[in-house]
């Protein structure tokens, strides 16, 4: 895979996940595909209008993700799925550290990709789901300068306070994000255990921070 294609994939991932920003109360009644389409358009316009976001300012991206994106993701489920069966043996403190480092890893990816997001557009494909489904897959197509990129979302409907659709996995051109990290994490866990995985992620994030 060429560096240019990799950047385009990360760009599509970054902007599309950013499309799940700021969920207003009335959006809880919207279908998942309508929600993603509306918010993606709004956020894409915001990115085009904000030079600091387009430049990949790390502090701005971290603040944006912490305040807007993370409340609309089931990040614990994402991390647990990426870690796999070993998650059941992980202490609460280790779970906290894993979620923190995994989040930073993704945020750093966004920071390096958002700068190229100003020439992208989205098409949301028709949603095949029943009205009472608790989980759905929303399929979208991201168009830029090159060939269209297929990007799929897995979302779940959460009840109670803060109810609404939350994302817990992404598929970029046939590759599910959580499953990709699961294979990497499993290899590290088998060699150095959970603490070794946490240390590996922390070191990777530190190195990425030095480059930004």
C-alpha cells in the first residue's frame, strides 16, 4: 500500500468519524443513516472553515474529540473488542489505561489526516434495517481526488440517559478497525501481557507526539 493511499484511507476515517460530532437531543429520533449524513455535512463544512483543524493541530483535535466525538462512541466496547477475551482478566486500572492510550492513538491519526479533508464529500447508502433494530451497519462512500473509498459504520442504540446511536466499529475498504487492532494487540499480549501492551501503546503515542 502506498503512502499516499494510506493517507487517503486515514483521511476518510478521520473525517467520517468526526461526522459523529455533537449529538443534539432531537437527533435521538433520527435514523442512524440520516444522523450520520447530516452531521457529516455539518462537520465537513466546519473543517473547511477552520484552518487550525485543516493543519492538523494536535491540541485542537484532542479537544474536539474529547468534547464532541467520544461522548457519541462506545469506546469501552471498542477497546474491549480490540483486546479480545483477555479483557475479562484486565483490572479496572488497566482497562482505564488501555482506553486512554487507544484513544490517543486514534486521535493522533486524526491529527495527521484532517489537513487533507477539505476536498472530500460523502454519499450515505440506503440503510437496510428494521425500526426496532438495536445495532445497524451504515454504509457510506467517500469521494475525493482519487477512487471512491468504501467506509462502513457499526452503531448501537443505547437506552436510558444519553440515549442514541453510538459507533463501536468502522470498516475501511473491507477492513474492520477493531479486528485489525485485535490481531496486533493479541500478539503483544501473548509476548508481554496486558502491561506490555499498555507500555507499547504509550511508547507509540509518545513517539507520535514528538513527530507532530
